[in-house]
C-alpha cells in the first residue's frame, strides 16, 4: 500500500463515528489516510489468486508502522 504503483487492494474503507452514527468513506489514495484522526478505523481487502485477505487497522497503527519502517525511495508514504 505504500508503494507508488497500482496495488492489488480494493479501496480503503474508513469508518468515522459521529453523533451515534457511523459514516463510511471510501479512500483510494493511501496518503489520504494520514489526514484522518489516529483513532479512525480502516479496513482493506487484498485480492489473492485463490482467496482475499481482509485487514483492519487504525490510523495510529499505520503511523506507528511507518515510523518503524521508514519510507524507501520507491514508496509514497
């Protein structure tokens, strides 16, 4: 998801909680994920050849992953 190329994932689903309501936003660009609050929950799906994998994480977890794994020259974030 961090690389600057076409990735095999579906759009990210961002879950925003506002006034007892859940708003789901579809996000295509992974760099936009960093604009959401740390507590924001995200779900992504990667299609495989014989199965799909679903991943859930928060923006805080994404930022921690980025800190632990610094950006390489070929990565967007």
